[in-house]
């Protein structure tokens, strides 16, 4: 028999531990909207103030994963790999990593959400490719994954509906920043999506969900423990989000950069893009080793390098994009991406070395240009954004380009350029380049 919801709220309010059955009841109530949102909100605040422990978080994750349909990948060749990032500025890793892993022999099925706060989402990035469909039915998703090894879809309301309800309420009740609630939200969707092996990228820095290393470590450790409790083969790495990832920030610009990584040799890529490429290879090594497609991470990275150099990843990406409605090859896809009307170069005010490029500020500037949403559901301009000429540690020369603003109009470009100059800190002393990987969890 189900407990009166008021006693569930009171139990958590008073700091008591929930049973598995109680957490199942809460997930069920959220998914079916069977209790008023004020009661769920009160429970969320109680759970925010008295955080769930590891067992409770595991039970809630499992209950949320089971609150709707589950994707059944059993007809697809193994291993099944999924990848998730907590989101960052310029984070287009999935666009390279998904076809790269499929080219290395994995089946990759991914569900992706829209942008969160100042970070862009993979859904919007891929939608900037003319014709690309993010709304695949479960049947289409599985058929495509079987045929070419890789498929992606936007979030569907049928999977983990409890998360959808709780997530919206968390946003509205200042209860987002609770590690157990974040963990159950992320992992329940992954489990409902059929994941087996998952590589998780926890971004840390001004442009990430977690801004300090201790916070990121806590989230990463919880994701790992709860993921393992739920039977997932999971790897977690904390990566740098104090500066944007790669050169491009903005939807179509990021897709073009990802296509460059897939189709060009590292020597042909600008420094920040090479740094992004290194992160893609790193995650490929982690995923291939975790899934048993490589003996260890080093061999996984070598296999990924070979796949990229031999053009196998590019070929897989071309099949993937065409299968989801985009142009038939990567050259066409890159050419057909929307281009902004104005391109304005921002020059360095002094000679020296880049000490800092504030990722959060760059993200906010791109939103102001129209490349991200201020309100849920608002339209975005896929063509706008910023392309950085250097990364932290690179030398700059007074009067030479620091970055280029891609804008819809002259005024927006000038405003963005003025703000961008302030997001760069230039120093006279040489600066060590920042490794994109901060810490891999054992
Ligand atoms: N991403 C999610 O899916 N859920 C959270 O709670 C935070 C980030």
C-alpha cells in the first residue's frame, strides 16, 4: 500500500532515510503526475537539505529509469557505448566521438538534451546541419544503429518521465545543485536509453556545471559509485572548462570544427582545435578499453588515432549524417552550414601570452549573439558565435587576431567584440598550456 505523500515529505524533512519502496513511490508520483507539484517540490527541498545517501540515490535512479519505457538494444551488435558530458562551452565532443567509436567497432546509441544554461546542447549543434533530424522514433533509432553503428535522438518523453517532471520542478525551486539529485537525473536517462558502457565527462571550471575541482570530484565519484551500483560499466573523467573547448563556440561553427577534426590531419588544425582533438582521442581510448575493444586506454587511443588518420571515422560520420537526413558527404555538410552575415576580427591589445579566456563569459556572449537560449523553447541563430585564434598558453601579438565574432548584424558584432576583449587576460610571462584532462577517476 502506498504511503500518504505527506509522510514521505515529513520523513525527509526530519532527516530520515527512505526505503527503496518509498523512492519508487516518489518516482512513480512524479512520472504519473499523481501528486500535486507543491508536494513534489516540498519533497525536493527536503531532499536538497538532507541529501540522499548512496543507497537511496541508487534506488531513486533505478526507480526513475523504470518510470517509463526503456530502449531495448538487445538486437544490436555489442559492445554498446554511450557518452555523456555535464556540458561546457564549445563542447562538440560527441560529434567526433560517436562516429569514431562506431568506426572502431562499437554500437553507439545516444539520447541528447538541448543546451542547459550557458552551455550549448548537441541537439542544437547537429540541427544546424541542413536536413538533420533529431526526432527519431525508437524503431528508427534502433534500425539505424543496427545498419551503421551510430544513431542519436533528442530526448523522448517516454523514457524516464520521472526525471522530466522532477527536473522541471528542480529548476523552478532552486533545488538543482544537489549531487544525489543530479546523479539520479543523469544516470536514470542513460539506463532508460539502454546504456551498458558509458564514458562520462564531468566538466570543471567557469563554463561548466561544477566550477571547482572539489565539487567536480564529488559529482564524478558519486556518478561512478551509483552507476556501478546500477550495473553500468562506467568511466568518469574530470575535464577543464575554464577556457572554451576547441576554437569554435556556436552551433554551426562547432559542427564545422568537428568535421575538420574528422577530415584533417592534426598539423592542418589550429592549436585550440588540436587540444579538442586530443580530448576526443582520450575519451575514445577510455571507451574502447572499458568496452573491451582495446586492451588498455593507450591501445584504445592508438586505434582511435588510426581510425581518424585512415578516414574511417570521417566515412562513418558521413553515413551517420546522411542517414539522419543531412547532406550526403562531409564536404557538402560543411559547405551547407549556415554562415553569419558579419565576421569581425578582434585584435590583441598587447603582445604576450594568453593566461585566461573566461569560458562562462564566452558562453554568455554567444547567447547574446543569438546562438543560445535565454528562455526555454526560444529560437536560436545557428550561424553565430565566436572562433578563437588561440588557447591558454599561446603567444599573441598586438594588433594580430585574438578571435573572430560571427554575428547577424554590425551592432551585435561590435558589442560582442568589446566584451570579448575583456574575457582574454594577456600576460608578459610565458604560460603553461592547460591540459584538457584534469583527472580520471579510478
Ligand atoms: N544534467 C541532467 O541531466 N540532470 C541534472 O540534474 C543536471 C545535469
